[in-house]
């Protein structure tokens, strides 16, 4: 368990999180030998009593094919963690490992909600006015209009349940906001969304509109979503690198930054990608959260918070009855 | 002429630019009544003698269909400006107007280079180590592998001619770097690029790799390119908004920012979107530069600089003979 960074990141993040949430218990699936040293650093016996460890020798690698994981790695930490959700031992599962394998295991062990053909990776992104749900972020590189419709319903209901927004505005990511813009696939999706009274469809949105907060839910295929997310991430990292260079080369900058550190902390708190780590695999009969593979301790802690929030709202169970019979019937063929 | 901001932005930008470049002359296509007040603010008669004004009453609107502009708006400022390049009255044309119309006029009046089926919108983006050429940014929402191959050749030769890079590294924008990732279209493009000895193809790149400077040239269809560019732009604007809020609400931040203004100017100079305004319509027999519709004076000035740089390097003329016979023959069918 633990993605690229391993238990040196995930275990301290978990212990921190348990310290904050007294009612949360954790099952840790992983190699006991690798996990134990980090657990032994904690002296709080009451807290440790809330951690159950299941030793697993099998590990899913980033290079593993999802089909191979499902067939051969049945005793891997990832496989057992997803099973724990399926068997109701756990309310949610969090992994920083191979996304494709996690998707595959989720599909096989948890199955999709009625009317949903495949789950979408969904995260919240910061906007000038709050946060927006964006999906899909890479699970489905190509999507049919029916799938994009399903993602719109899932995103919309999630924003309603988690952020208490009565009629979340839904927009489709496109290269322009005019009606005729974009591919045939987007045109057909717009048509489906306009015809669905359950979706508050508000038209197209361009890439910059995500951060302007022009919609509560932004829907796109996994290719576009992944490109938008990663490009932004790369830009943010470039700014950080340039700022670091500036600080290294200027004592004046270092001194003044020290003075105004409070303001910068405010800025960092709003923009820190760590605080947006933790993406839902939306559309399954159970909560599965994907953390960035190279997540920091703070970022993995955020993924745990995302899981706890979803579990507190009983996400898939609360969501399922909101899917209408008409939606389920219409989408039966595409499932 | 002048896009959303109009001659109040473009004329002062032009005059500034002419002040810097003594050997440059300008032909201004536009409504004399709207243009004149801004020209009259300039007292430098020698500079003004380098500006020729062609009065045009027709104007291309953002809502105009390209086909309508080509057919009916033959006396518009945009149409006449593109004609000036075709008739060799001008070495380059710059417009902040309707992108589709500019593309259409470029195609009709300037035609594409041999082996090129359609032009691509190409711009340079800042990276941690310099700048990268990214194309297409929205002119061609869907592209065939042959078109993406053509864009790779165009981008590569442009980086060679303008930035003096002997073998520019070319990468395809994708949702992962592993060979099997992405759509069938990208797989086929990768195959075409690997087989072309003129292209230094280095594999796939993810969105964050653009800003890491992992390639001199990043190639994608217009949909992906537009999403990446606009998402980044939106994120940058969000940071600017948050920073402004911080400064408004904190006297300490304002004072310290005053002290370290030099460092911040350095940062702004590297990141300011204005300094990346001005995109090439690459692949035409002539230089056509597209400015952002809502460009500031500084941004429009940058678009003028892009045009001057391209003209100094005699871009399409220097590029055309570098297209190999094999490339032209192979791409004949797709043109």
C-alpha cells in the first residue's frame, strides 16, 4: 500500500487523521514489516487501538495491467481493501496505487449503480468563489454522450449531497460557449442534458470557466479532464519553482516574505494541490477514493478526509435512490 | 479592427511598437473615425509617417460565420489585411478578431503550404527552462493522425527557424506517457512520427510536462490544446484575483510587496499571459498572427512582436523548402 511514497507517508497521515476524528477506525492493508516502524513511532495506545492491520504480501505495481491484478493478485493490499468495502467491513477504501487496477477492482467487486455503465474519477477544484466538481479525470479516455449524461447526473447528485446545493449548475467542457461549438459527441450530450429535468444544464464552459466557478459541476471525457487537471498542476508547479528561485536569489525577498508569511499561508492554503487530493471513483456501490501516487503526508491526509466526508454522507447509498426510473431505463442499454 | 478592446488598445500598442522598431512600417485597416483620435495623440511625425491608414467600413463580428465573412465581407478590415499579405503589400497580418473568420480568410487567400491540409494555431508557452511551441490550440477540434503529423513537422521546423534548435524534441499530448496510452488516433500518430526521420519524436507527454519543458514542441488536436491553454489561463487569473484580495485586505502585504516589488516584477515578467499573446496560424503561405480578443495594450504589443519576429525569419518562405518531397507526397491525399 501507499503508492510511490509508501507507508512513510500514508501511515503518519492516517495517524494524524485518526487523532482528529475520534470516531473513525482504520484497517490498514499492507506489508506488516514496512508498516510497523511507522506505527511504532506513535505512543498513543488508545489511538493505535483504532488501527487494525491486515498483513498482505502481494502488492499492485504501477506497471501491472488491471486484468492481471483482478485475476492474479487477489491477495494484494488493494484487492483486499476494495473487498472490505464490498463485504461492509469498511465504509470506504483509499488507495494511492495504480488507478486502472483500482477502477477494475471497484467495477468487479462493487459494481456500478443502476443506469451507470462505468465509474468516473471526480475531484473538486478550487474556484474564485468556492469549489467545483470536475469529472471524468482520466478513467474513461473516450466517452459516449450517454456516459457523459451519466457523469452529469452523478456529479450533480454528489454536489447536492455533499455541498447541499439544491440545483447544482452543470456545464460541459468545450472549446467555446456558443451552442454549435465542439464535437458531434458534445452536441449530442448537450441535447441529452437539456432533455433531463433532473440536471440543471447551463450550457458549455471553457477551460478558464472551471476556475471562474461558472458551474458547480463540470463534465468532460477522461482525456479532456486529465489534460485540464495536469496542465494546471504543471503550471502551478512552475510558479512554485520560479518563486523558489526568486527567494534563493534575493535576501530581500526572503526577509519580506518572512514578514508577510501569514498572507502567503492564506494564499497557499487556497491553492495547495495537497488540499485537493483525493478523487472519488463515482458511480460504484461503495466509496473508493484515489489519492495521487506521489501524494505528500498532507495530501494523503486530505484524501482520507475526502473518504470520511463521503462516508459521513453515506454517499453511494444516499445517491442510489435519487437515480430516477426513467434514467435507469434509458441507460440500461449503454450499461 | 481591434477585437473586443478596439483601437483604443491596438493603436497605442502599434505606436509603441513602431517606436521600438525603426525599420517597421504599418498599414492600419479600420474605421478612420475610430482610429484617428488615438493616432492624433502621437506628436512624433516621423513615426506617424510610417503608418498608412486604409479606411474600411466593414467589420467582422465575433458572431459572424467564417463562410459569411469570406463571401460577403470582402471589404472588411480583416479581409483586406489578409489580402495585403497575399498581395505582398505586407509581410505579416495581425488581428484580434474572430478566429474562425481569420482562419477561413487565411485558407482562401494564402492557401496552405505543400503537404499541409489545414493550418494550426500555435503559440509558445513558458516552461521552467524557456519556452515550448504548442499546437493546435483550437483551429481544428478533431484531427486525423496525418494532420497531427503535419503539425509536428510545422512546429518542429518553426522551433528550428525561430529558436535555432537543431533537432527540436516533439511530444504528443496524452493522458499518460506509457506507449499504449490514449486513443487509437494518438497511437497511429505516434507510429507516423516514429517513422519520420525529420521529426525528433520523443513519445507522449502529460499536461504537466508542457510546463516542465519536457519537449520543444507539444502537439495535440485543437480540442485538447484549447482546454489545456484555457484551463491554465483560468488558474493563473484565479491566483491573480486571490493575490489582489490579499493585498486589499492587508496593509502589511501591501507594504512588503512594495519593498520586494523588483522580485515580483521578475515573476510577473515570466508568467504574464500578455507576454505569450500572439499565436501563429501555422501552415499558410504568409504570416497571420492571432491576438487574444481581449488583449491589453501590452499583450497586443506582444502579438506585434511575434509578427515582427516571424517576418524577420521570413517564416513561411524559409519553412516551405524544408518540407521534404516524401512528406508532401505522403500527405497529398489528406490535403
